[in-house]
């Protein structure tokens, strides 16, 4: 397009993934009392957060 390079900013997605992982670990540790499970749930990120909200309330 007119010889210009266009780029898409993904700052929101980058920070969203980090926040989802931190939130998952913050929810997981008090519930499971396990650092290992907190790390695993942190890797799953938003998937664990949605699971917690939908099924563990």
C-alpha cells in the first residue's frame, strides 16, 4: 500500500496474557495450597480463570 510498511500493535494482547497468568496463579494458590498447581494453572492462564469462575464458585 503505497510502499509503506504497516504494523499491528499487539501490546494489549501481550499484557492480557501476562495478566491472565498472574490472575490464574493468584486464584490457584489459596485454593490448592500448592506452588506446583499454581505454576501449572499459570501456564493455562485464562483457561483456568474461566474454569474457576464457571465451575468452582
